[in-house]
C-alpha cells in the first residue's frame, strides 16, 4: 500500500503498531470532512459515528498550538481542552498556521506524524472501546487503531473535551 503511505501511517509502521488503513472517495464538495468520513465508513465497517474521531488544531492562550481529538459528531469544548492541556484559554487555530505546523491539509490532519509533536488531548470517550478511527493524514484515508496506541505515540492526555 505504498500509494497510501503518509507520515501518520509511517509512524505506526515504524513503531510496530497494529492498525488498518481504510480509504474512501473524498468529495471535494463535502461541507464537513468528518461527516464525510462517517458517511463513508460507519456502515461499511459497522462502527458508530462516535468511534470515528476528528483532529482539531487549537491555539492555547500561551501561544502554543495543540491538538484535540474527539468524536466527529461532537463539538469541542475549548475551555475543557485548554484546561486539560494546562492553559487558561484556547481558540481554534488559524487554518494556514495549522497546515504549516502539522504538515497536513485541513480535512486530512492526523494526530500522528505531524512535523512537530504538538501537545495533544484525546477525548476520554476513546477509552470506551478497543478501536477507534482517525485521519491517516490525507482526505479520504482513515486509520483504525487502539486508543492506547494513539495516546502513547502522541504523548496525549485524556479528558472529557466535548461540549455537553
């Protein structure tokens, strides 16, 4: 599967982490990259939308970029993410800055294999199952892996970061 190789996939292969790569046809007209992944994969893989995670880049009030990984159907609580990462506040990062720092394009940002390892928080709901899906580093490509492996490889903390 060399054609589907991305920095995220290479990170998993190098670390010897069990994973599966799932591809789907990306529609450039899609309004929501996460919803597109859910529509394409939930039925095919027999997983709920809550098992498919999105990667959001945020900027902490300290000026540091960070990553929040949460289920696609949910909304990020910036306050909870900031608190989990030890900052007073957070805001969504500028798109151009997020792409430049991670090395990925919006809609294909993976928590793995970024140019620079950013502080990361994974929503605690990831721990409710033995498998999760997240971006493989390209639109139309997802990685299925154990949440513990994602947390370990990113040095992430876990916390409830979804808005209730």
